[in-house]
């Protein structure tokens, strides 16, 4: 239980995080959780955003490449 979910995106999620943030969906790329901000394939999402319709469209488009 928690306020955030960490998703493995299989590639750098920074671009997706920026896109989601533009639609007021709180998302943070995993790179921000490393001291050297190295590339990370993880994305942290707030559970409060799961009912936002753009979230599901963006995740589906991201999955397709």
C-alpha cells in the first residue's frame, strides 16, 4: 500500500513522464531517484492519477513504441 506505483517501462521513461506531466498527471522518471541521475527504465506514478483517461492512452501508445 502506498501513494505511488513504480512501473518498469523497459526503456527510459523520462519522455513519457514529461508528456504525462503536461496533462497534469503526476509522473516522475526513475532517473531522479539516483544521485547521478543515470538513465532508468522506471517511472513513478501517483495512484491519484489512475482515473485520468490520458494516462491509459499514453501508456498504450508507449507500449506500442
